[in-house]
C-alpha cells in the first residue's frame, strides 16, 4: 500500500475507521491494528481520531477505547489529545503517579467527554463502567480531577456518578492526597466543590464542622459563602463566627446591601427554624451572640419589609423575645411605627384618595421626607411606604377608582426611585405578578397603570423587563406598552426576548415558572414561608367592593395605610 500510494494521508485513514463494520474484538486485534498502523504511517495511531469526537459508530468507537485505556504507551498514548488536564500534584504522598497511567488516558478530557456521551446509552454503560474500574483502582484522584475539567453537561450521568462516588472520600479525609485533590478542584471547579459540600451536609448535619475545616484549609471560606445557597451559607457562617473566623454581623450586612430581597427572606426563614428550642438531630438552637449579630444586621431594613416577609419578621421577633429576653431592646428597634407617625401617614393617604393631594404633590412630599434630616419626617416616609406595600394583598378588593389611584402612586414610587433594596424588588415583583393576571381583571389594570409610570426607566432592571416581555397577552392587549418596554431595552443595549406570534397560555406559564427561579429579577422574593393571614384594611372612608345590593365600609386600624 505504501509503495502504491506514497502520498497516502494516514491520519485520514485513522479518521475513516469510523464506519459501520469497524469493531475490535480483543487485545490481540487491538495490538494488530496499532502495530500495522505504526509500521505503515511511521507513528502511533492518533488519539484525536478516536476520542476527538463522538463517532457515528458508537459501539465501534467504544470497542477501541476500552482496550486503548490500558494499552502500552509505546503502542498507543493519549498524550496527543487536544485537551489534557495537567498532572495532579501531590500524588507522591501516596506513591502514585501524577499522570495516573503511563499512557495518560485519564488525563484526557477528550476521552472522558466521549465516554460521558456514550454512557447515556444504557447498552454502553456496562462497558464504560468496566473501563473506569481500572482508573478507580489505579488513579481515582486523577480520574476525579480530570472529570471535573470536562465541561458540565446536564445529561451527563457519568459525571454525576464519578463525583458522588469519589468526592465524599476526599471530603471526609484530611490526608495530604485529599488536600491536594481538593485544592486542585477548588482552583478549577469551585462550583462543583460547593455543591459537594452542600450535599455532604445535607446527608449529615454533623459534617458541618468538617466542611468549615475544609474551607479553612483551602482558604476559601468567603468563596464558599458567596457560592452556596443562603440556607447553607447561613449555617456555615454562624459556625465560623462561633470560632471567631467570621464577623457574622458584617457578613450579613454586606449581603443585605448586595441582595436584600433574597437574603432577608432566607435569613428570616433560617432564624425562624433555628431559634426554636426543638432542633433536628445534631443541631442546637442559635446562640444568643449569633441572634444578636443577625438582628443588628436587620436593623437598617426597618420599615422596608412588608407583606408576608414582614409577617415572618414579626414571628421571629416574638420568638427572640421569648428565648432571649436580653435582646428585647434590639427587637423593639423594629417595632411598628409610633401612633403619631401612623396618624400622619394615614392623613396623607386620606387626602390622596379624596384627591385633595394630587399624586405629583405626594411624590414631591415623599422625596422631601426621604431626603430630610428630620427623624420624624423620615419615619413618616418609611411608614407610608411600608403600609402601602403591606396592603398589596388586599388590592384586588379595592374599588376601581381607588385601585387606579393606588397604581399611579405605586408606579410613581418606582419611577422616581423612592424605593430601593428589598422594597424595590417587591415593587417590581408585584407589578410583574399583576401583569400576568388575565386581561380585563382588576390586577391586570393595576399592573399596566403602574408600569406606565416608570416604563421610561424600566431598562434599569433588564431581568424584570425580560419577564414582562414573556407575558404573551400583554403584547396583544397593550401593544404600545409592550413596545415601549422593548424599546427601552434596545436603547440601552439589552437583548430583547421574543415570543412566537401565537403563544399558547402554556408559554406564559412556562415563562412565569422561569421567572420564579432564583437569582433573576432584582427583588423576586422567593418566599421561604408564608406566615399570617387575616383581612387588611383600606384607608378610612374607602368603601369595600360589594356585591349588588350590598354596601360596606372597610374596617380601619391605626396601621391602615392604603
């Protein structure tokens, strides 16, 4: 063949072995093929031809690879693969090679990615597991580190299987080898390490001290706290603070600034469970010092936690006073507003709904109160904002005129940036929820009126805009408003989502489900729990919505704002 075709491209010959009848039955067949190619081409079979891509002939490719992973490197090596993980340093402590096997099979990211793909087919799983058994016996550390370097694939059952089998062994061990492996994983795949730590504690809460030790060994406490879910990071932060390894109050305060909406909800849910005298096995109630630090972190949020989250705050405060009477002064710092403040706030709302004070004047008043150095005026501002948001759950019962006025005020608060942090987040969430209601409903009307008041600056919250634009009926019923949101996004360089012309209601449901996933809309409160119930109250003098032939007036309380 060489004599007849001296210019033959032998690399192409190797690539064309991907054909339906290709199969290597045993080691002797593999040796024959590899030796013949070496003699003909003057070099070993190119590894990239066999694991640089997934073949059309899956079974044929796997028949070659299962023998190649144990081949003598003089006959076949994986060193020529395009993607290779660096050797794993620190293996000398266990008398192992940093490359795993002589042919470096288990450093090949290309090989592992192909195996991950082939493992999806149940018929190939026994062969792939048999191949990995060699690595599990000889170099599990190299296999773990290299598998972590494979780009994450949601469908990769093999990745999950390797991680679940090998990672816990290193989490529970303090050996030099395990330390070296964890350092390598943390440097290259921190998210994987955090997920493993969370699962490790989920399996046994008693593992939390070991997790903190790992964080200290890796010098990764802040990194783990920033990547982990809040429920986990709160547990870890409290333990770290008890060992003087973290300033709990400062850490919680910083998170209030960065992500008030989600963090406050998670923090209150955490305190609600962990203050209780009865704790799950292996856990003890929070210490007074920890509760004090967390309450201090919450103090700046006074007056900014309405709705269900505000009800949860009240429940936590009651628990604190019962469990730690000495902390009552801290709790009282978050008590409802003074009666004279409530009265003044209610007076303003009465004038708003009687139209004695136009919305424009109210906005100017609130702007001056917010910027005021007068503590009383700041209290009135906080009280009006708090009470308005606290009434949201009762908006569907408002008469049309009063609900329209409320929507104008609600939207103006956002449009003039009078609300921020958790309150801003809840405002955007409430408008989004209202817009998702059926067209023609009272709350849908509320949402459209409110959005029109701040659509000009809606681009400041691109994730909010994205979710609003995923509501199909908004485009059909209020095309002008829909287009204004789109234009606001385009003008400021944000990608604009599109929907099919005839979006089925299921599309809206899917969009809403996506909108509720954590980490999107600033202020998309993922309620950890729903606490409290009861009837709210309208401003004095506003009639309740009644059925024909009935009349009524809403009950009022000192806290009723809107």
